[in-house]
């Protein structure tokens, strides 16, 4: 069993109430090979919600308490992102999940590239908060579907 970002399986849990359906992830769920996680929802954030980006460091810095996750209007949502990451990790542990296909560029799920914290659409090398925590705990994460 693997985990997939819920929005990749067609769940409308994205910040704007949309989804990012991706056949590679959706088929795995339909075949019973994958379970959906949405770290931001697990952290208690609503749908829709204001977009957020990591500011002042990396996802690993956020987990260590040295950087923040802020919404576009400046609301600090760090706690929700960290809580959601730990909830996603717990879910993976309960289900014996060792691999995850996650939504690219997200401040929660992104793997390898994320937005740079300026809300200008620029990408930098880095992970989302949940992706970083899963990776730190031995779960293989990879980005899918742009
Ligand atoms: Fe999709 Fe992850 Fe964002 Fe949830 S937190 S909407 S699963 S990218």
C-alpha cells in the first residue's frame, strides 16, 4: 500500500476547492493500492483556504521551529502545517506505508521543488512540510503530475 496526495486522486481539497486529478495516482486508489492523505486538511485547515508558502527557510527548518508557513495575507499557519504533517506520518505508520506519491510544488506535499515564499510563482529547490517529515522518517516520496 502507498499513500497519494488526496487532490491527485480527484478529492477537491486544494486551497481553492479544486483538485489536481492525476491518472497515475487516481488509478492506484481505484485499484485499492493507495490511500489518500491531505496534510493540510489533517492539520485542520478549511476548504477553501488562503494559499500559503514557506517563508524564512526550508520545510526542515519549519519542522525544527526555525521557519514559518504564512498565508498570502500574512497569517501564520505553521502550527496547522506541522500538525498535518505529523498526522500524515501517523497515518502512514498505522497503514504500514513506505512510499508516497505527492503533489508537486505544494508547501505541504511538494518534493524537490516548492514556491519560494514570495507568492510570485517562483520555484526553488525544497520540500513541503509533510513531504520533509515523511522523508525524515524513511518513507520514499516523489512528486507527480506537476
Ligand atoms: Fe493536495 Fe497536499 Fe495540498 Fe492537500 S495538502 S490539497 S493533498 S497538495
